[in-house]
């Protein structure tokens, strides 16, 4: 399970930070940019997990991650975009969003290694 968690954490860093340089308009449901961001996440998820799990579990993990990640990003972005929050409040919202992503990875690791 620890290897799967590490792979998912690395995936998150790569997709959300190292390769997240394209404006995505994640607050617009179904925007082209949000789907590009989703594709980056799902590609890295598949690419890293394929070395650790059988194909059916890799596909399951990739789709669970994609579905949850997309909707967490949409909700967070919609809330932040619609409101004029202070920097501190934006940091809290973003931190909570990151916590939910990490907890998603714990759930996925549990599902595919159970």
C-alpha cells in the first residue's frame, strides 16, 4: 500500500505543480483547460501505477482519481472564483482542497490493495 500512496503523491506533485502551467479555467465545468488538467492527472496516475498493480486496478484507480480530482478542483475553483476572499481564506481553502486530494489517495490505495 505504501508504494501506491507514494506513487499517487508523486503523481499529484507532477500533475498539480510540475506540469500545471496551462491556465485551466477549472471553475467552468467542462472547460477545455479543466479537461487538459484532468488528462495530465490521469496520464500520470496510469503511468506510475502500471508498474505496481494489475491493469484492471490501475484503470480503476485512474478513473476514481480522475472523477474525484476533477470535481474537487471544480468545487474549490468555483468557490474561490465567485468570492473575493482574503489571501488567508484562499490559503485555507486551497489547503483543505489539498488535504481532500491526499485523503482521496489514501482511499484509492486502500481500494486497490485491499
